[in-house]
C-alpha cells in the first residue's frame, strides 16, 4: 500500500537528478583507470606515484562522505550535492592543465572531496523521495545509474584521449561536470 505522502512524479524527478549525479561521479571515478596509465606515460611517473594518485582521490572521497552527511543535515542535500558536483567538474577541468605529479595529486584531492558528497546525499534523497512507494526499486535504479556511468564515461574518455588527447577529454568532462552541478541544483530546487 502506497502512503498518501508518496508523490510518484516528484520521486521520479529526484531519481533523475540523483541518477544523473551518480552516472557522472561514478563515471569520472572509473575514468581514472583510463587516465592513470596515460599520466604515467606523459609525466614519467613511477608505479608508486600512480598508486599515490589513486589513493589521494579515493582517500579524499572516503574521508569527506561523513562530513558531507553532517553538513547536509545543517544545509540540505541539494546545495551540497550540486556544489560537490561543480567542485568535481572544476577539479577535472584543471586536471587537463596539470603539469606533473604534484599538480595531479593536489587536483585529485579536490576531485575526491567534491565526489565525496554524491553517494551519501543522493541515496538519502532517493530513499526519502520513495518513502511510502517502491523504495527498493528506486534505490535499485539509482544504483544501476552508477554502473551506466562506469561504462559510458571511461570509454568516452578513452576515445577522446585517442582522438584529441587526454587533456582535451578531461577538460570536456570537467565542463560537463560543472554544468551538471548547475542542472542538479536547478532540478532539485524545483522539487
């Protein structure tokens, strides 16, 4: 039985915005597996340096998930989710101009901090939107969108890297991330 507070249209719109964020964030995360060997070659990085780059991103993302949840309790998920997506986009855009290991390391910390908001906030928004409705289905679709991003974005980055170079591909997806953050904010604001 559906609860009278459940609004299917609002739930689908929330799922669309959060699913879009999930596609982008998980896709940009997995695009690192395409970029790390390219950066290793371009900058002459050792395997230890490549590992540190991945650890910097993953560590920043992991460490910011709990503070993101706490900040969202005070300021709301919408602004923080959109802001984190914009920060991720800016960080990715700037990665296209990185000149070596130190710049990559610092920017991947920024990207990781921005990405740290997506999972805790989007899953909370989707769960709340589907309260009294088909919550398991909503969360299942939300989780599936992340897998779509893991397929689409790394392959797109790889194709772009082959055609126009990794710098242009990273800059393009950084711009997409910045625009997506604005779209997420506007989409969730209307709800």
